[in-house]
C-alpha cells in the first residue's frame, strides 16, 4: 500500500513509465479520445473528479517542464488557466483544434469528470535534475 500520492493503480503505473518530453493530456469528460493513446478514465460523474483535483495530484507526482492550453481557455475557463499558472507558470498556447490534434501523439490521456468547457491541458514531462 502506498503511503501517499496517487492511489489509482492504472494511473500510478502509467505515470511511473513516463520519461523526459513525454506528453500527458488531462482532459474534461468531453475531450475526444485519440486512437492509439492509452487512456486512464477517472470520470465517475459530471464534476468528479474535477480537473483541479487531478492536475493538483499530478503536480505532486511528475516533473512538468511546460504546459499547453487552448487559447479559448482564457475567456471560457479562467479558473483552469489560473490553476495551471499557479502550479506550472504561463502555458504555451494553441487553438482547441490544435490541442485535440496534438493529443494524438501524447503518451497518456487522463479523462476527468470535469464538465466545464476547455478544462484541458497538455503537460510535457521534465526531469528532476
């Protein structure tokens, strides 16, 4: 039994296998799932778990060297943007369509129960040294 951190076994195992420059997409429950990308589906009901809960948990588990969000997030979901800025600094930007296309080359997609628009982020893994 782990003492702390992410307890979900499929998610914990997937995170342990990540390397430098691998990308992890954290998406709301409506984000399309790209073919061929492993998905850890955490969604239970609308809003559970929230985007914020999952992103905060990930921040304690993995090294993130950069993030990318959809430009639409600025106006449509300032809370998601504020959280990403708080934890990781200013994100890079692309359109929502570009973010969905980029998710096809991610190493992992994590589906949350979040039901607010544009609650999606691409986390690019770094190294701890």
